[in-house]
C-alpha cells in the first residue's frame, strides 16, 4: 500500500532537513497579512507575515518566515528578523513583504513605538529567509503621519515606488498614497501623492472603535498591493470593512499608478478576511492570498486561484 501525500512530504523533509525546523501544515500556522515569495531557482515558496502571537499588545518579537514547495506544507518557523536593542520600533511589528530587487531581498514592514508614529521601514538580506537587517536609515513614510502597510511597486520605467496607507486613526477617512524611492530603496524622492480615500469605494463602511463609537465618515485603508494585468492595466488590492466585516476589494487603473482608480462595487474577498497579494505558482497559476478569520489568534493563511477575465480578477475555489 502506498503512503499518502502528507507522509511523503514529511519523509522527504526529515531526510533532507533533519530536525532543524518543524514541518507544519498550512492550517496550523498562525499568521496575518500573508505574503508569498516564489523563488524560481530554488523551486521554493517563502511565506512571510505578521507572526507575533499577539501583534496588538506587548513588545514586538520580530518576523518569522516559512518555506515549502507545495503551499500546504511549510518548514519553519525560521527567524527572518529580530530587532537589535537600539532599533526604534518597539511594538506592532506588522505586515512584512519581501521583494527581490537588484540581486538582493528587501523587506518592507511596519513598526511603532511610544512617541513615534507608525511607519514603514526597509530591511535587506542576501537570502530570501534572512536574516534581515535595517536598510533604510530611517522610516520612509512621513515622520508626523500614522502610516502602515507599505508595499513596493516598480513602474514601467523601472522606477520604484512605496505605496502605503495614511491611517484612518489620524485622517478619519483612510488614504492610500504613493512615494517615489531612490533606486537603492534607502530614501524617498520628492513628496507623496494621494491616490484615493477609503470612502471612494462603494463597498466600504465605517469601522467601530474599541470604545464602541462610530464616526460615519471613518474608513479603514490597509494592505495595498499592486499587480499589472496582462492587459497592461494596474489592479490594486486593498482592505477595509464592509457590511459583513473585514474584506478586500480591487481598484483598477488604465493610466498607471496615479489613476484615476476605479473601484469595484463589491469586495473580492468578503468572508472576514483580507490583506492579500497576488503571486504566480511554479506551474504558472495566479493565486490570491489573504488571512482569515480576522481575529487573533485564529487567523490563518488562505489562498485562492484567480483568473483574469475581461480585464478583471475573478475568484475560483478558495483554500
């Protein structure tokens, strides 16, 4: 009698890696804001995300990553970033993304500390799993703005941009901005440009604060991610709250990063989940990631195959 898929993966893992790291099934990993980096030359996927067991309270521990070959079985946790004692960020270590750029790997992540606004900073490593070290001398987002979830976008001219959220806790109606970066990703160039506000999407709803109050003008914006469709049109994934809770929607631009951005009337993910990105599998399929549910410590990495149809993203069966 043959052995099952899970047993085959476990045996291959033990033979190749010994007891260095645990082998975990996808549904056993607590993670928010999942980001998948496929490394073609290794035939491996690297999974990053918010991995502190309680990312809302207490000191930030760091970021872990996981690696695997089939999106279901993951080796880890591998410590990808641990802060030095003099690092300014002390709490809320959130939403790391890793992008390969000019021969190295760059992590964009959000941090906060008492007396400092939440901000996005860049870290660097020579290998996808790290360890990552501070790369930008200071956060890239404006010093007096509460910001989060910076993502890297490279335009058709090869210019890098930081796309990030100016938080609703400061603006009430959350915003998404773009800021040009130097090619070495260490510093911004010029001033940020407003792309849109959360209220511009018809599916968003006000978010209830912890004290139970609601400002009808408030809108959350988080988790932007840009992807160029086969048509050349840009799609931006981003998350907010809808009638059913945490959700992820799409906005489209046929004229590049500065829009105008046209929002879909309904969310793409509307199942108490969001903060996602798009990646291609080694077999060429296009996949959308998100975490669900949106409750600590229950959040898990989910992914679903998607298609481009008539210039839009269309979901297939979620996993």
